[in-house]
C-alpha cells in the first residue's frame, strides 16, 4: 500500500469510529407541542446579513412566514440531494451514518413545513409558485461541462459542506437577536449547531472515498 493510500485508510477508519453524540432524536429533541405558538422565524441580524431590510419584514409579517417556507423547502431539496449523491457509494459505515442523519433532517423539515403551511393555507399557492428548486445533484451530473466525473463529485461535495456550515450560521445569526422566535423553528435550527462531525469529517473523507 502506498503511503498516501494508508493515510486515507487511517482517516477513513477514524471517521467510521467517530463518537455518535451529535445525533438527535426526532421526537424527543424537538418541541413539536409548540408548533402552533407565535414567534419570529428570522431576526433583524439574520435579515440584515442577507441584505434584506428588517423594516420591510416588520411592516409585512407574512414575509417572515414566506421566507421560512422557502428556507424549509430548500433544506429538504438540498438534503435529498445528499441522499441522491450517496446512493451509489460503496457504503462505508461513515456514509451509512451520514444518510441516517440526513433522512432525519428531511423528515424534520417536512414536518416543520406542514406546520408552516397550516399557519397560512391561503398563501401556500403564492409561495409555492415563486419557489425555485436549487440546482440538484442530478442536474449537475447531467449538465456539467467538466469532463472528469470525480471533479463533479468533488464540487458537489464542497457545495454541500458550505451548505451544512451555512445551516450552523443560521442558528448563530438567530441567537444574536433577543427577539422571541417561534420555538419549533428555533429548535429545528439549533440541531445542526450541535457538535456534529458527520458532515465536515465525512465530507473530507468522502472526497477520498469516491
Ligand atoms: Fe443535514
């Protein structure tokens, strides 16, 4: 075995043996009973950092809700892409663990989305009409101008790492405001902020796995 190959195997073995305390329980770790309570979805810090005007959101509270719907749908789509991406993998324990967590994230945001739609059923069609799915893994794979499929996989995985870090940033941005957030929404965004090596480490590992 060459030196670099043995280094990769050691790293992969370490990933496979990682502690699992970052995992969450879909029922126990979320305040589902507070799904109908009031509260903001986004604070002024978050909105300003995205270049949005908090005053506009204050003037039209439905905008908060619409942005939450769009965010939840984007999360679901991007997490589904991770499942599509890992489908053809050789099935290391690391990938199995990653897929388990991503399935829970998808279910989590699907349930949150159901609660969101229930708040304003009359506005659902308006928001759905303007929502645009992010470019999917299948789109990327079939339309890429990059010849080497390994490079396409590497690029996809890099964007996934950025996305996962972005989800941690969202919680950080929410916590910078003293405003009263919708409890279920706040808790759902808190989960990614748990110490979770599975995306970042598995991500680094994945670049070697495929
Ligand atoms: Fe995730």
